[in-house]
C-alpha cells in the first residue's frame, strides 16, 4: 500500500502560514494599543504634575501660558485618544480575521485526521487480507506436501 499522503497538505501549510501572519499582525496591533495607552497616561500624569507645580509656585507668566498649554495638551490627548480608538478597531478586525483563519486551519486539520484514519483502516484491511492469504497459502502447501 502507498504511504499516507493528504492531498490538501499544501493548502494546510498555506492556511497555517496565513494564521501565523495574522497572529503577528494582531500582536503588533495590541502592542500599538499598549504604546498609545502608555502615551495617554504619561500625558495625563504630566498635566497633573504641571498643574500641581503651578499651584504651588504661581507666577504671572505661568498663569498666562496655562490656558494655551491646557488647550495644546487637550488637543494632543484628543489626538492620542483618536489613534487609540482606531488601533482598538484594527485589533478587533485582526482578531476577527485570526479567528476565521484558525477555523479554516482546524477544518483542514480535521479533514487530514479523517483521511489518516481512513488510510489506517484501509491499511489494516489490506494487511489482514495479506495475512489471511499467506496463512491459507501455507495451509495449502502443507496439505499438498502431506498428501
């Protein structure tokens, strides 16, 4: 009997590579979210510490620049928040694509497993038939030599 060969092995390898690629993209999207979240937190900490230092040592120049500084920081925070929402949306999309790719890999894995089980069953039947033929052949040769 021929060795087991799954006719969709190439497709399975391609699907696995695709799933690995999507996994890497999802990890990159998650890293981007982490970086943006850290940036947002750092901006909020800076704003808080600057507000504290201004209230501890108020001077006229600091108070005059405070309003412009607040507008700029709020604009920057809004921009970071917008980029964060977009990164979260992209991560959701990557996760959806990854789930679909994993589903396709599992489907091909199950088909491969089923084909391997069928091949094993066929191999067992063939071996059993061969063993039966060999046994009957020996019996016949003993009967012929003894008669």
